[in-house]
C-alpha cells in the first residue's frame, strides 16, 4: 500500500496546492494559460480564474498575460511565480523526507484492501 502526500496551504485570500503549482509550471512550459489549462483538463476560464486568484493575493503577480498581436499572445511566469513554485516544491520534499516515518506508521494502521469485506 502506498501513500500520496498532498499539501494545501491556506492563507487569507489564497489557497495554494498542487493544482495551482502545476498550472504555473505548465504556463512556464507552454507560454500559454489556455494550453496549460488544456493540458490539465480545465477550461481557459478556470485556468485564468486560478491565475487571477494568485495574482490578486500576491504582492507581485505570478503570471503576466501578453496580449495577442502579429506574433500572438501568451503568458509569462514572473520571478514571483517561479519563487512560489520553488518554495512549494521544496516544502513538499521536506515533508516527504521528514514525514516518511509518520506516513509509514499511519500506513501500518490501515487495513489491507483485501480485508475490507464489508464494502466500505
């Protein structure tokens, strides 16, 4: 049995978790909010809404939108957005490394999937 660790941080005005961090990473990779959203199975509207939520909560925006023109539009992850991803990923590594013993202890308390004869 394996455990997966998810980290969600709750701040006034911002909830930061794996989805928003992945969105920033994909915007960085693709240069596009819509392409990043599509890659994650979400609409442009949803992806833009998440970007706006981050931009409004942070001192500096995480993503800058570049209007279309002859070369087309796009999006750029700012140094603030890059720092946000970096710190989130570093915190995840720390939790995975330092919390491994506790995760193993919790796992040991769980029933094996074959032991769940009552269907719950």
